């Protein structure tokens, strides 16, 4: 079976709630449409929802995250921060977070065992670390949502410092507070809560998972969770190559092979690339009318595949940084055709190819709508890309 690039683009726009006929009714539905919202940059979460849910405001996204808690922020695939629907969080945690947490624990134990500390520690590092983690979690349960600095007052051992061992400028004294809290987050015992400032703030409070799940993060068998995660990704991003799935999940090649073997998939041809798609999801997409969209830096749609030629074309050099992070993008009819940035509260954009009068008019309207919904807040991506820097200068 062959699936053309245009069919994939139509599917992308419809499944990812970027077409006028298939927008999301809520922030939660926006996240579900792409499995998870990329959240390394706090602003991405809000902008990704606004792109998919025309009725949502910035306040609606905050409510979903911190009041209704229909969305939760946590470490997921590739040790990346994501926002997922709360009911899906245990799936992502078991499928990706548990393995990441094990790696983080081994790394921290090794650091504490081989690096001088202040104060000095004993020989049973693993037991000491487990006790510190329990102390931090108990302190958070007693205090309620708190910043890392507040938790380190309640559990002073969080201030234990790793001392420099060289004269290198980068080798400086650092306490273990963030290491321990990140580990607790990866283990599903804590989640990231309301920021300390506005919706673009990078400072956050920590919240005990038991505030969301009274019995703690629900357990899901890892094999079951991985199968469900891959199935959700294929339904949203497929058809795609197995290599795409491996890149997106961060799993080993052996793990991906085992998971794919458990799925009911068929082989497909993707304009020169071998791919797979779910066997119950092979109906051709109905053609879509051309539509424009402005997606933020690190949005989950352009970051969802390793092989992006079918929607990216030759624009990668201007739209990605050197580490593979995408900047803000302009879309037309399922393809990236330009980029955008902000000069203060004003959105500015540039097309990298000709999209005709209809396309330019649609992009102009999309930019005007988004600018109004940002309520005067300027947004600067964490990872700057060549075109975004140029536009924002």
C-alpha cells in the first residue's frame, strides 16, 4: 500500500487539530491529538493549545494545568518535558519515565559516590539518597506545592553540595536539590506545578503526585504501556517509519522491534520511505482545503518525526538550531512554508516560498488572531533559531 505525502499532510492537519474542520474543543483534547504537548519551553504548551483550540484562552490553559488538573507536566520520551492528559500520564510514565528514572538514579549515586561532597557522606549512598527522597516527599506533602528553595529548608540534606575536582571554569560547587527533585519527578512521585511568575516563567513549584492520585502514580505494566504509547503515536503521527517511532520514543532498537511486533500494523510505502500504519486505520484521508497555522518553537507536530521531508522541504537550516530544536513555524496546506517571531508584543513572519495571495492572506489572519490572544505578552523561545533571531531583531 502506498500513502502519498499529500495524504500524510492532510492526515497531519486533521489529526493534529490544525484544520478549521477538526479543531480541538479543549486544552486536554489539544494534547490528546498529538499524544503530548512539548513542554521544555513553558510558552510552547500555551501556544500549542492556542493553535489547536480556537476557543481557548491563556487562562483556560492555566486552569487545565493547575486547577482542573486535566493536564499534567512530567518527564517523558527522550528525557524531555511534556504535558499530557492526566489519565494518560501513567501510560507515559511506565512506557518512558521509569527507565529514565533508573538512569538518573544510577548517575546521581555514582556522582555522590565518586565526587567530594559538603558535608561528607557515608558509604551507603543508595540508602542515604532514598532517605533524602522520602524526606523531601514528606516535606512537600506537609507543606503543599513549593519551590525547590522552600523544600531545601524543610529537608536540609537537599543542600548537600557536589564539590569541584578540577580548576575548570565549568566545574563549580553545586547542591543536589535539582538532581533529587528531578529524579523524584521522573519516578512519578512529584510533578511540576504552577509557575512563580507569568505563563512564560521557567520557575515552577513542585506538587506531590498524591495530590492528583491519592494512592500515588497508578501502576501500568511496562510492556502494556509501551504498546499503548506506540499505538497512540501511530494513530496521531502515522503512517511513519519505524525509525521515526524509535526517534520519538527514545527506545532502543530492540525495544521498538518488540513493541511493533505486538501491534496490528501493515507495511506501507511513503514516497520512497518504508513505513507502517495501524491495520484498523488505513482509510484514505478526505482532501482538505488549504489552511494556515502558526506553531510555536518545539511544537510536537514538527518534532514528531525523524524524517520530516514530506512537510519540511528544504527549510530546515533556517528553522532549526544546531541541536535539532525547531523554532516557530508558519504552515500552509500541511507544509512548513515560513517562520515567525516577536518584536515586543508584535508577531512578525516571513514566508520561505510562494504560497499565493490566498496563502498570504490566511497567514496574515492567523498571525493577527494569535497576537490578540497573547494579550500583549512577548514570547522569546528558549532555543533561538536563525530565522526567529532575524525576525525578532
